[in-house]
C-alpha cells in the first residue's frame, strides 16, 4: 500500500474546490465573454440564420456566437485554453478521489474525461468553416462521451448527499433539454418557422450551462480535499514546517474509506451488456424471418407454401412434457448457440437454404428465451426482471440499428459485406454474449422450478393472449422507428414527423415506457394506462400528421411499459407450453392478418380482411387487455409466501442500474444517429445549366433482388449513374412484418441527395408508390384510385419547383390484369386528374398494364388528359409508361434490370421551359453533350445494366 505522505516541507496547500471553481469560472467566461462581445459588435449578424434574421430571430445560438467572427472567436478560444489546465486537474483529482481497490471504473471514467477534454479542444479550434466534417466528428464524440462521463460520475460519487442530489438534477435537466432542442431545430430547419431558432438557441445555451454546472458540483466533493505542494529536497529554503504538520493531521483524520463509494462491478456490467445483445440477436432474427419468407410468394405471385415456416415460432409447445422441459432448461446455452444458425444464414447463397437456416434459428431462439425466462424465475426475483429488461432493450437496440442503417439490420441474412452487412462482427459478439450470459443457467446447481403453490390459479390462455398482443405490437409497430411515422405521413408541405430525425422521438418514447414498466409496474398494468394506450392506438389509425403521431408516441410508450408486466405474468404461469406456445400461435395469426389486409387479392378469404388494419389493431389491444386482466388479478391475489420486493435488495438496485445505464446510452446513440442523418436540403440537379430534367419509372419489387439480397445499394448505383433528377418507384411499401418493416426510400434519398415522398402509407393498404426528386416538392397529394374488386391502386400527384417553374409529376400503379373494371375506372380517374392540370407541365411515371394504342392506353393518351406518349413507336411495352405534356422531350431510354428486380428502368429526358417539340428521331451527334444519356451503359454496360430494346437511347428534335 502506498504511503500516506512523504517526508518534506509543505510549501503550499489549497482546497481542491479551487480547481473546480477555476474550471467553472474559466468555462463560463469563455461562453459568456464571447456572447457579450458578439452582441456588442455583431448582434444582427450572429442572430441571422439561413431563413430569418432580426427581428424574427433575436438571440444568437452558441455556434453563431463562438464561430468565425473576430474578436468573439478569439475571446472564446482564449478562455477555453485557460480552462484546459483546471479541466485536466479536475479529471485527475476526481480520479484520485474515487479510485478504489479491485475496480477499474475510475480508470475508465478518467480516460473518458481526458477524451472529452481533447474533443472539446477539437470542435473549439476546428470550426465548421475550417473543416465541417472534423468539427462534427469532434462535437459528436464529445456528446457521446458525455453519457459515460455523467453516468460514471454518478456511480463513483462519494457519500455526499448534497453533491449527489445536484448531480442528478443537472444530469436530468441536461438530457431532458435535448428533446425540445431537437424539436425546435426541426421547426427551424424543416418547417422554417420564424423565431424557432431563437428558442433553439436558449436550449443550446442551457446545455452549455448544465454541462459546466454538472462538473461544478465537484466543488462540494473537493471541499474536503486539500492539494499539497511539498519540497522533498529542501530547495525552497524557507518553507513553514508548521504547515506540513497541520496537513498531516488532516490527512490522518480523513481515511480514504470516507470518500469512496461502492457499487460498480465490471462483471455485472458485462453481464447486462451480454444479456441486451442476446435480446438484440433475437429481435434481429425474428424480424428477418418474414422478410425471407416474403421472397417466395413474391416471386410465385401468390401462395408459395414457404409461408408455413412462420410456425417455427411455436417451438415452446414442446415444453409440455416434464422430461423435455427439464432437458431444455438445463441446456439453455445449447439452445442459444443453435439459434445462431439464423445469423450464419448469410453464408448460404441459395434462398431456400437460407430460409431453412433462419427458420431453425428463430425456432431455437423462441425456445431458448422461454427457457431463459423460466430459468430466471428459479433464481432471485431481480434476475427475471433483468432478463425481461434485456429482452425489451434488445428491441430498442434493434430499432436503433435499423435507424442507423436506413431501416436495414446489419446482421440480417439479406445483407452481406457488399450491401452494408456486419454479419461477421455481429456473429462474433453473439457467441461471446451467449457464453457470458448463460454461464449461470448451465450450472449444475440449477433445477427447474417446482409447481406454484399458494395464490389464485392463473389463466395460461389469458396470459398467452397478453403475450401475443405485446409481441405482435412490438414487432409490427416498434421494430423500426419509422413505421408509425409513415403511417401518419400525408405528403408535402410537411405537416407531421419525418422518418429522420423523428425516429429518435419514437425510440425515446420506447425507453420512457420501458422505465415505467420496470420501475412502476403497478401503474403500467393499470386500466387507466391501458385506456391511454388504446386512445393512442385509435389516434394512430384515425389521424395523419402530428395528431396521429402523438397517438403513436402514446402507444409506443404503453407497449414498452406493459411488455415487462405481461411477460412476467406469462412466466409466472409456469405452464410454459400452453402459455407461450398459445401466445406465439396468436401472434402468428395476427401477423397473417396484418398481411392479409393488403394481400387480400392473392389469398383465400382475403376480401374478408380487405383494408381492415383497424380490426388488426383493435384485436391486438383486446389481446393486451386480456393479459392486463390476468396480470391485475394475479397482483391482487394473496399469496402464502409473499416475496420481498426486488427493488429493496441492493443487488437488485445495482443490477437494475446497469440496464438503465444501457438504456441511457442507447437513447443518446439514437439522438446521435438522428443528428448524423438530418437532411441537408441542399440538393442540386445533375445539369442545372441546361434546365434538363431526367425522370424515370421503376418497379423495384420490394427491394429484394433475384437472389434474396437487399437491393438498395445496387439501386442507388444505377439511379446515380443514370443521373436521374426525378424517379418514381413502385412496389415500394415495405413497412410490414412480412417485408421486414423497411423503407428503401430513406437510403436512396440520403445517398442520392433527393427529397422524398413515401406515398400512401402502410395503413392505406397498397403495395406502394414513392417519389424522389432533386427539385423541391412544393405540394403532393396521395390518391387511392377506384378498386372495387382488386388491389388498391396508389398514386402520388406532386408539384415540383424545377428551375423556377412548377412541374407536376404523377407516380401511379394500376390494378392487376385480372380486374379490367378496376383498371377502366382507374384510367378515367387518372386521366381526369392529369387533364385538370391545364397550366403546368405534367410527367406521368406509371405502371399501366395495357398494350400501346389499345384499350385504356387511348384514354391515358387522349384529349381528356392532354398527355403524350414519350415514344408512340415503342411497341414492346405492357406495364411501364412515361407520358408528358408541356415540356420538350429530348430523350428516352430503357435499361435492363440486371438481377435487381423483374422490371426494367425506363427514363425520359426533358427540358423545362421549352415547347413540346416533334416526334422526329435525331442522332446523338445533334444533342448537346450535357443533354445526353450516360455512355456508361452502352454496349455490354456495367453490372448487368445496359441500354436494351433499342440497344441505345433515342433522341428527338
């Protein structure tokens, strides 16, 4: 053990609180000084932003204040440089104060403190003007490191109630401020609301004050610490020895045990992380099952037989016989390891074998988690809470992963290293997590739980219904943060949430709900809370835009709050086969119903479910209500041996704390993703100098290619290299369980730099129509065309600001060949719609299901609509057509699909602001170079894409 002191004369000493005080004063001086100088010298310039200036905006943001203007930037940088000394000293003193034997948490927190100090210097001295990317990297790194620093300081806090209380207040206020900060930034950036940036600025300044204030609390801890400077060689020649004696007396009176708090444990932290990652793996595999199944009816254009694989989730039924149940309960680790076939599936190239592997993995995972819950039930009560928390946090982690990967999951079997997959890393962590998480479950000391004694007999059927309802709602609504956002999407101008950044709001609501379910289960299972959740579900179904999204946030909070309650209720039945087996059976029925509402034209008895998402949501809430009834009855029933509440145990509190830390980290990660994905809205068409508008139509077949791989990156490659300014996508609505709850348009819009209209949302029961545009979308309206018999026909009617002129674009998917009356009614509707636009140019990007110059074609291209065919001599068409009026058509091309989908890409080139021109074909030599189609796809082309049918583009006079 190190000695308390070394011999020598004390030449100086001071209270440690002055280090904290100097840090606080210097940091506040940097920001406040820059603010005062900025307001005094450049007030109107620093309140000016990209949309508004004074008087609409009257208070500057932090970034505008400390930015590039002299001398405020210099004032800020000078005081921040002064702050660095006390800052490093503060981190060092905190490390000395909180260092404890057999624990490395203080080392970790000190490392984070140094990292935050360095990254602060990074975004301070590298402004966005100097290097925007590095400025953002330093800033985001600083914010992300704030979470472990804050939580670490709370965990290490000495036994000082006043300091702990202030730390909690500052931390809560800091993270609570982030939500309104994002809201008002969106109001400014997206909706361009006057004055919103000023309100945002106040929240931004609040973050600065709270961040510095959190570290200022160390003054309360450092007040009892004295920093001593000793002369151990006698070089000061005049030190007062009496000072040394006084200091030594103080040191003897303050044992280190009085300032070190216990509670943190790396093993427990690793256990929590491993549990959560196992939950992430479960949800990743479950959400991939429907996607893999969907590939087969998609290519068979009807029932394929492979749909039967969804019953793989019924494996808990085999837990009925006691001998089998005992066998599996003792081998939970084996079950989890076998389930990893669902992650290994990406190695299999054949889609059929891949589906087999995924189905087996999901079946084993369902069985493994039921056994995991059962194993936890035989241990201290807090262990079951931990497993359930990990299961629910796994869903949040999966949703965040999809948020970061534009609605794809990086460990799905439909992705690999060529299209964004992290399969190898995901598999490695899965193996390590299982080995870590299940080491206690495989102990020889484990025995299956005995039959329940005492209390009111439960109902496995009601508990199973509750489990089914919460599983289906978690999967269908919460497995992707943009699902409910797209349910309430109504088009332009934007009057509601966006997939990014508002996906972070959904994830935050999920986290808040989970805290309710774990911390106050009595409120979570109350009928009042159930009523709030039901109202939220009704609002989600009935309303669009913000009203519907408020309902979405309410139902997200409720589902995550009731999930721990209903899972615990199901586990307590201890009739695992009948409870969880029945629960997964009802879950599967709800999944089928969820698909039948849109696939009614292709399945037996489909018309009964036609367009009845409201029925599915209502039945789901009734199932949850049945579970709430059972959980409430069980909670009210007396027990012969009442258990001591888990939260009274210090071990339980510590265990719960780690899951809350993980939840906090995940929430900040979601916010960071939202920041990184925030749209720039600075999009530029490919040939602005020539007023060229290149538009295309493509039926993308739900973004699964011919070999069951996600095709979004290959699509982006083709669209970018074809220099498309406007693209209509059909069969693009992927926001269903069976399609993985995806949205390819998010990736395409951000990768290509385009505005996007998703089109009619998932609750509108279509296969989807989407529009992406380099030009601002001034207005868009969604249409569901008459479809008395067959599937619904979606259309988007959008007005674009193309080079200062308003141009209308219509994206449309007609009904099936088997329903001629539907297609006739749809033809009349759409022709009248296009004909009503008499003063603006119009482009139709469509899927018409007709032969050129026959039948409905003559209505689409006729006097009512006023539209012209892009090339009336092209006889080799049946589905895709490009029509136009009011623009000069200069080119037309057809590109082979490669293996991306089953439909080609058709493209037309137009010049905005010129009359329509003639039908005369001209050679490419007579076309200016910047108006030509890319030469990349001539001849054999690249990656399976080439000009075909004509073997080259066509041009017109």
